[in-house]
C-alpha cells in the first residue's frame, strides 16, 4: 500500500450506511472462508471476466471491494503473482500470516465511497455484499466501481439472492424470515435483477454479460453439498436471537429446525443460484445516473 495512492477520507467502522445484521466474529470469518471454497468449486474458478491475460502479463492492479477475510484476494494473488491485489473492507483483518507480497489491505467504509482516484484498477471485483447495504445505495456503489476502474478495464459483481429452489417447509420458513428481517433493515434480499438492470443500462459499461451457477446443498450432493449446507446452518445459528423472534418460536424449536434442514435438503434436492455480472468500462465515461432515479 505504501506505493499505492489512495484518497484520504474518513475511515468509519460504525457506519449508518452499513446495514449488515449478521455477526462479525471469528466464526463468521471462518464461514466466509468456507463460502469462498464452496463457490470456487461451483464456478470451477474464482472469476468469469476475461482477465486471465491481463493478470498474467504483469503490472495489473486489481481491487477487491468488501473483501471480508480476503479469501478470494489471497487465492488470486498466489496464482497471479504478476498482478497487485488491493482489498478494502470496513472490518480490519490481519494479512500477516502467509501474505503474498502482491497483496495490500485498506480498512475503509465503502458507504463513504471507494478511496482511490479515477481510473486506477484494471479489474474491479465485488462479491456477496447485497445483505450489507440498502437498496438505494447500489447505484452509488456501481458508480464508484466504474469510476475507479480504468477505461477498458473489467468489472465483475458476484451475488446470491435470499432465494432457494426445490425446498421444503423448513427452508421456506427460514427464507421468509430472512427476507422479512432484511426488509425491516431496508435491504432487498432479491436485488440481483436490479443490479443486472443497473449494469446493463449504465452509459459507461459495454460487453455486459450475466452468468449463473447452481450450488446444491445437503449430503446428497457430496462434500460440497455438506459444506454448502453448513454455510446456511452457521449463518442462521448466528442470527438465532433475531430470526427466532421473527419466526415467533423459542430457541429449542429453532435449533431443532436447523438440525432438520439436512434431511429436508436431501429429500427435496435443494439448491441456490449465484450470479456473476460482468462488464467493461468504456474509453470516455459519462456522468452516472442520479441515485434518486433508482
């Protein structure tokens, strides 16, 4: 980071703009690391944008927005050692252990913008933050991502909605309760279609594509299915105090429902879908849309 220019803005760790209501502790960081491994397998790789040659050629700068425990960034940095990877997140993380030399981290609240100059990064990546920000924040966030990406650079957003497929009554109750809680926090748990619309209609983006991948959960889907189920179980265990209230059940019933999720997933062959939205920045950017238009 010493050789990297960034804009001095207020570094806030208790943000009014941040809506994330999950736990922020060592268990959550472990869960997020498992999320990385599961979706790397679902997608058979860590990215879908056509940036392989850029990353290997040397001198490329990559930004990981909302990097969390930096699992994606560290995996990428070890494979593409000729590129420089910078992660930003409101949570301060330690990258001292086994940190590649081509990795840097800046603690920052992105609701205050992305603290880098215009046209800085060859490739900007962001993943799984839809449950962290209010719906009307997204147009500002995409505008910031476009701003810091170089002309003809690539942008990739990866998200998963709070929606599940081939599910039984227990999973439906968890899904509905999570969506209810999200709405109470000003969040939209199924915002992906609007993100697609924003990127597709941006005057500064071309070559837009959206891809999707299914992730099956339950032991019926092998080791990956077990891990995918564990992600859900651990997430809902971390939200027990608030979700049980939304569901109007006591702690014992809540725990039993989580215990029964695996058998139900095996019965219904359940899965969820993640999306990768990819676009390239044009050579001459135009003013972005006003957030009030969203």
